């Protein structure tokens, strides 16, 4: 699950998301993006020096993931069918209520 803005996202990012989306679907992963047009899609800049990685992010639309996105048609059904639920750690600081809800659901439903 994630959140992005389709209007402000450069073509190369949309193409990259589409490519990753296809790769994940081909691997059996079900991907669900919510859309929020109030903020641009987030960006990340990563620097590698001598094998050490450092990243700086502007979460943008990713910061807009809210509990209501879990109620979108089909999302709860996907969670019901999921074997496991994966959450990227950068959302811990901005979407903790959503992650808590997903975590509680996973715990209550042995995911």
C-alpha cells in the first residue's frame, strides 16, 4: 500500500512505478496505491559513498496515507486474502495510525 499523486509525478517515475508494479504482480504481490492530488508524489535522494548509503526524502503524497484508504473498494478483501502484509519503514513517522490499524488487523487475523 502507498499513496501517490498522478498529476505531478514525472513520466519517468510513473514508468518506473508501472515497471515495478508489473514485476511485483508477476511475482504474486498485490500492490495497492491510493491517490492524493493535494500533494506531489514524494521523492527520495540517495547518496552512496564507500559502501555507505544515506537518504533524504520529501514524503509528499506518501505522507497522506490515511485510514480511509483501507476502506477503498477491494482493499479490505486484499488484506483478507493476504498471507503477509509488508510496510516500508519510512511511513512509521507519518502514517502511524494507518500502520497501527494494519498491524492490529494482521495480529488479529494471524497474518
